[in-house]
C-alpha cells in the first residue's frame, strides 16, 4: 500500500521556528483542554506520526496534584480525510491496547478526536526501554546479568500471554519492553502504546559501525523462518513466531546487542546454539565447522518426530504384564544401585571432611596461643580464637589471582538452563517451540527474583535521561 505524506501544519503565531522542518508547534483541542505539539519524535506501526506534546488544561489547578509525567506526553496523530488507512489502523491499535488490559501491558493514557484527527496519548518520561538502558549505560554494554534477564523475560511472557489470547504481537523486541518508573513494573508495549523513534536517535544508539544490520529493525531481518521466507506475509505470522522473537530478544539482552552483517550469520549462530544446547560465553571464539547444513538439521527433526510416534506406541505396550515385570526388576536394580551410590557419596564426603579437618588442625597448630589464656581457656573459646587467627593468615597472590579469574569467568558464562531455553525458543519448526504457558514454567525461570531486584541492579544504574524508545 503506497504511503501518503503527512499533512503539513501551516505556520501560525504559535510557531517558534517555522523555517526549520519538524520544529512547528500546533495545538490540538480535547474538549476544554489542549495539547501543544513540541517535536516530531517517531512513527507508529499504524503509520501515524508521533509527537512529543505538553498537556495544557483549562483548569490550571490540575497542576497542583499532577506530576511532570502527566504534563509531558507522547501523542500519535492521524487525519481522517488525508490519511484514512492510517486513521483506521491507529483506532484499531488503540482499541487492541484497551482490550488487552494487564499489569504487564503498557497502556495508553487517553484517546480523543480533534477536528477529524485521531489522537492517542501515551506515556513518555515515566517509561524506559531495555534497549535504551543497554545503549546508554556503559556497565550494560555487554548485556544484563543473567538473573536480571530471567526477570525481564518472565514479566514479558506474562504480558505476551495476555496478547496471545486475542492475536499475535508481531514485534516482540527489547525496544518494546519497558520498565515503568511509576508502577515499578516491566511492561510490553502493544497496539497503541508502541512506536519507533527517529532514525537519527536510533543511529546514535547503534554506533558508528554501519556494516551490521540495524538493531531497531531486528523484528524484520531476525523474524521467524516461516515469516521471513514468506516475505513477511501477515497470514503466515502465528503466535509461535512471537516466541522466536522472544529468543532473539534474550540474545540481545545477554550480549548487549546483535552484531551480524547478514541474516545468514544469525542463522549460523542459532544453529550452533541448537547443536550445543548452550550459549557461547562472552568473548568465546565459535567454531562454525560444527554447524551442520539445514538439510541435516531437518533430517534430525524428522527423526525426532518419528521417535515421538514410536514412543507413543510404546506407551500402549507398557500396559502389558511383561513390561510391568521388567519395570519391577529395573526398579529393584536401581534401588540397589542408588543405595551403593549414596553410601559411596557419604563415604567421599567423610573423607573430604577428614582432609579439611586435618588441614585446619595443622594450620591451628602453627598458630601460637598466648600462655596467659591457654590455661583458663575452654574448648569452644579456643576454637573461636583459632578461627579468628586463621582468618588473619594472608592468602598467597597466586590463589587471589585464581579466585579473581574464576569470578570473571563466572560473570561471562551462561547457565545450561538459559541456553536450553533460548534453543527451545529458536527451534526451526514452530510446533517444536513452547507456548507462553509452557515457557514461563521452564526451569530457567524457577529461581528468578522479583522486579525490585531488577530495579536495584539495572534501572538505578542507568545514568542517562529517560527516553521513550
């Protein structure tokens, strides 16, 4: 569908600098109140133009209990006569957002009509996207800590599950995941609350390297195979395609970005994750010779489906008496094996404890106890005294260096559960990907912390001013 140009607002006495484009300021009336447009800031998925705006109520007493976040807002606008398709899309998106009311969905503030223009008011300064936090905070340029990634993805899945009750989201990226500073919650933008910022701002966040694919359009070049191969046909976009994009977002949060020159590089990287069932550590050199051809991968998936069919048939055979007898014998052997294993483990623990005890005893013997307190000192006091003395013994520099390297390695490594979760989301066959309900119950999210921890570790360290990006 050909795009139509946005209606230009004629110069007026309210214009601050009419000679420059996108610097014009106009007023939009909402009953007795007004919204003053200050700057063009982006484009919405519906095609509507997005402006930064200032709320100007008729009753100035509103400012007594209103905060700055209620005054400075973002506003989407489309004209019914000039841009009918954009007008209709904007209204539909706003209604979708209102329908999906959820604590993890970013809501629109207000919707009104002003002289044939559909206007949707959205939050501006009270929200901060995860992508902007990564780009603007030097400590997170290499990605978030894994426990914070688990919190962000878990809250996003809650919101996405609500969206999936009605339709697919189609744009699950880190630019659409926001931390709401007022509600102290992580929220997913959807429908009327979603828009793209100007390419100039995006370019500053992307950096000077123009050879890699732009991160703000990752939902296009990094789309699921069934969507990308169909030329982004809307009919081919399903809910499982959002799960793929969620896996791509997990990679962006883990590494602080996706630096790929073309889509084939991304697919090779994903194939490596599927084969290894883990994420490569930060700074690790990947051997892509391990990555097999797509035909081999498809054959592997076909074999897996065949195995599932055989497994289903095997379940019927297990009901027979013969299988029950075999099961009983196996259980008996396993019970005996576990008893021997537990005995060996307990024995090994005792041996380890003896070694540690002997080592501490030798160290304690080397520490002289003053004669003045040796005679009247009880056994428990002697133990605590020796422990305090042992803590005063300085560690050798070689051990300190080894501990430091081990700590750094731990920060740059990812757990197996995280790698398996990402590999599951990035399965080539949509049927092999989990839905939101199954994904949120994955082992990776079982020990995830609260959003308060995310705010303390991530949000409070973001030093730059807040942008709606």
